[in-house]
C-alpha cells in the first residue's frame, strides 16, 4: 500500500484498530498506525495533512 491508497488503508485500520474512534484521532497517531500496517510500503515523509485527512475520512466512512 502507498499513501494514495486511502480506502485500502482505511479498511486495514478499521481491522487493526477496532477500538479506535477515527473521529477523534490525532494525525501523529494516524501516521504511526499507517506505517505499522502490514503491506504498507511507502516513504514515511510523503504523507501530509491532506493525505492523513483523506485517510481519516475514509476510515470514518468505513466504520459507519
């Protein structure tokens, strides 16, 4: 997965962080969780607020 695979990342986060409410997460935590996902293989420095926000929105949609 790459940073641009927002839906795949959101699905994986929903599976790996089932007790987390994505509406109240910090981007620093989100960044670390994405990097820790199995299959994630992208430069940690390529993410930004816009990408993290897109992942968060997709994660919210996934759990609702």
